[in-house]
């Protein structure tokens, strides 16, 4: 919107009483009066730079000095970095063409060249063997179905969860066992972190400036797991070397220590999957749920004869909220629903949160214990997968 | 102390060419449009502004169009319709 005349409406607008909205309209009108006929308010034409150029730097060869400079320039997430020297970036590229651009990353629409990806990967501490995963993840995020502009700019705390599929996950050390969403594993931590640095440095989404997340989430530091194929009763979600990006909320815990049946476990899953405060359901066509079953819960469910498709359908059928609950808050009045759903008048009708069973994804990850996780998506981004390929 | 050269992680600046006509000197006899971003109270804000523009600036017609939801861009046909029908369009952004 650089260069366009703006009327600034005092925040917040949502939730304000009518007289407050009227006051904001009055304030906007006063601003408009000063813009009309004012040549200074005319839209300039020609090249409009979106930000000043950021140069390469010569810095003292000292980790503290490098960190201080990158922090001061808002070039990192606050954690120490590996200095991205040309030699390290070259090793990360592994012969891939540095100028090859995968596309333009929103919100500032700057080109995602392989060199920029490699610089951020070096900073994050990635090993070169993980670079193809990173490239595939960026390619997946650039698919229009992922709506990266929305994911980057929203007030919602969404972060792209990277799921690494296939034998490559074990080869590069992506952890799928105990504590897989947490710390301790270089590949998970650095692939996730590199993606975040790319979103900040190439896309330009800095907290409070283009990334407008009200609170954000710890998942924005790093959010990367693999499938626990050896503990999945149904095999992998995807068998081939591939990456899925899922614009998710942080994991919502599913604690069920007592159920000994599929119906019992999935009742707890379904209850966890629906809440008035989750975004899922409000923009129905884009809503998806990711169910990350711990191995023990998965085994209990499978022992009752449930296939993966049965789990998807059961969650689809049971993760529902009554219309009367939806009317209490959340995004009531802003929902983007198909006509058949908007036509429901029975307050006791249980309404689906995702459009179909296919929008419930099921994989197995984690270690011993009676916990699973539901990851609701942000409701305006759909999961996208990409096969791994050499980045050249 | 020895020095090292580090590459910038920041994406290259992208320049864009924006062409839009200046705002008119006044709105008398004009048609104005609103793109409702679906956020709460934007419809009320547009109602208020539309009424004020008619009463105080002589605007003759106000068109209101609504995006599918807040997280997607307005569709091209909606933009084309407003561009054809309106002299000035207000697009809601934020919440």
C-alpha cells in the first residue's frame, strides 16, 4: 500500500459500541477532508522501494559482536547465529545456483533466491543435508493454497509446521519420538528456525511490523517434526521423501490416561479439537485439523479395528460444536460458510469444523505416554506437500 | 581483532510501479465504494462514513462490497466492478 492515501481508524474497531464506531468515522472523515485536493496526497508513480537495501557486512570475528549486530539490525530471532560467510553459504548451496528464485515471499514480496535461503539456513545452524527439505518447504509455502500472505500478516499465532516424510527424515536426523515438538534435536530445531528466519528476513514479517500476530507463539521459533513410522499401525501418512507445511496453531494437548477403546480416545480428541477460541470452522472451506497421535493412543485405536480413514471420519463426525455455542463469541458474524451451513437454524444442531473427513490429517509421532496432540489450522491456509528434489 | 565478511540474510529490495489517479478535489456528485474486509464493525463504519460523505461532501452514491473473508484478497471481479463504478474506493485493512 506504499504511496496510497490512508485514513487511520483508531484501534480497536471490533467490539466497540455504535457511538464509538461513529466517532471513528468522524475522525476518518476529518482526515479525508485534508487529503482531498491536496497534491501532496496524490499517489506517486514510479519505483517505490519497499525498504532500504540491506548490505553485506564486515564484522569483528567474534560471536558476541556478530550477534549484537544481527540483533540490532533485526536480522535474527534473538538467539545466537552461525555467521553466514560466503564459504558456509556456498557449502549449504552444494552447487545449487544461488540466483535461482523460488518465488516472491510475502508480505514484502522479496525474491526467495536459493542464496538467501542458504544464508538463513547457515545462521540457523542447519546442516547442508537439510537444505533440500528447506527448499521444498519454501516451495510448498508459495503454493497459493497455503495463503502465505495471510499466514505471515495475520494477528493469529499461526506458524508453519514442517512435517518431514520418508526415509530422508531419519537420514538427516529429524526426530519423531519423545518430545518431538520440543528441544534437543538439531534437525528439528534448525530446519524450523531457518524457515522462521527466511519468513522474517526474506518475507519481511517482523513482529508488530508486517507480522501482526497479537501474541505469536513459541512455535514461531521452530516447528518441525517427522512421522513415527515404526509406531504407526497404519503406516506413514506419506511414504516418499517429501515435506508438508501446515499453517497451525501450537499443539493442543490430548490427555487421555483412561480410555481403552478407540471411541474413548477419539472422544477426548474430538473434544480437544473444538473450542470457541480456535479459528477452525469459521472459514469452513479452508479449515483443517492435524491429529498427531502418540504411539500408545494410536495402538489403542487400531486395536479396535479402526483404519486411518475411520479415524478421519470419526473425528469429522464428532469434532463438532452446537450452533448455540458458536453464537457466543469467536468469529460469529464473520464466518465464511457455504449456504447449506448458513441455513441451519436449530441451535442444537452440531456443526462440522472442517469440510470433510479428508481435512482431518492423521499421523503418529511421540514416545511412550498417554498423550496426543491436535493442531488446528489457522482456518485460512491449507496444507501443502512437496516432494524432495535436488535444489538445483 | 580479525574481521569476517557476512552475507545479508535480507531479501533484495523489490521496487514496484504503482499507478493510481490522485484523489479528486471534492466528492460532490461522485460515487464512492467500500471493500468490507469482514472484520467486526467494518460494516457499521462504512455505514457511518457513507452517511457522512453524502451529507457533508455531496456524494451521490455509495457502493458496498464484501470480501469472502478477512484473510483473502478481494476477487478481481469485485475490484473491476468498483473500479468501473466508483470515483473513490475505500478498502478496509486491519481490525
